[in-house]
C-alpha cells in the first residue's frame, strides 16, 4: 500500500489540497499519519484535522503548503520554527518560486513545487513537479504519490511548471465555462435546462475520452465530425477565427498573474 510519510502535514487544506487528499483517499493511500491544519477546524475527511500547527504533533517529514500565496508571510515564521532537516516541503502556492521558499525554510531537507489541478480529486488530474534540490530517491517517492492522482510529470524549470499550471491548473475553470456555454446554447434551442446541461457535459466528456483512447489529434476529430458544407462546418466557420486567440489571451492573463504573485512573494522575502 502506498502511504504518505508519517507524520505528514497539510498546512492549509482548501480546495486544491483537499482535492489531493480526496484523490489519495479514494486511491487507497494510507493517510493514517497525516494531519490537516485548518484555522476553521472544519474536518477534512480521511485525516485528523486541527486548528493550529501547535496541535499537529511531531514535526512533519512531508509538509504540503496549501494556503493562499498571500498568507505566506503570516504562516512562514511559525512553520519555519517547527520543521526539521528531515522535512520535505511541497508547495502548491501559485507563483511562489523555490528560491523564495528556500529563504523562508532554510532547514528543510528539500523544497518541491507542485502544480496540481482540481481533477486530482477523482485521480484524473495533472500534477507538475519541480525541485532543484530533491535527490533521486525523493523524486521517485513523490512520483509514486503524484501518479496516484493522475498524470504526473517532473519539469526541468519553473518556467515549464508555470506554463503547465497556466494550462492545466486553470484549464478546468475554462473547460467548465465552455461546457456551461454549450448548455446555454442548447437551452436557447428549446432544451430543458437539465437536459441541456447533461448533453453538454456528456458531449465534452465523450470527446475527451475519444481523444485519450484513440490518441487522434483534436483537428482530426473535428474533421471527422464536420462534413463539407454541413452544419458543423458552418459552426466552425464562426468559432475558428476567434477561438485560438481567445484561449491564448486567457492563458496569457493567468500566466501574467502567476508572474506577479512570484514577484510579490520575492519582494516580501528580500
């Protein structure tokens, strides 16, 4: 059985860290040595939950930082006092670079950045990893844990991690908006709300599944659907001139915000 190191801390356990816990729990990972630290005290299913680091018990061997990046200044001093030379710090703080984390947590064994996305909760996520000081044995251990959550990949630079985060991390929100827009279009054509929502969701799910199973390029699938001078081609004539530029601008906006967060965190640590 795959297990988290004992003890493991989730320092903050909001939407994304909670999704990781849910994915590991559903995948049968042993979470008996894990504790979630949430000021609200709201329970996290599958792990012991406490309100403060002082209640967490022994210093962690693995600590997942899952709070908002803007709270780093608030959380770092106490956490830095409690970690040891055996603590591996895995940060899912968007935009906060490894060098900034290292200045805050000098004693940590290793600093690892992770960029997961929300579908890790159902073990169909994407999780990118980066570290400039993790040894091979640690990389293997973290790869095994990350693979339980979906597609896991180590990156050779933080720029690549940021690029994956801009696409995969934010992507579920954009995909959700597209599915909702497709459902609204169905509603405008007279479909009941619930039926339109189901059809939109199943259409996108089926298309993604087809692409994953066949490994056929998306352009190829589109061409198979669109008959010459047919209805689908008429729709693509409206969509195609705008979609690539719209998505590119959307991803660029997310990337710019990530860079801003990195700069703000670096400035606070200097």
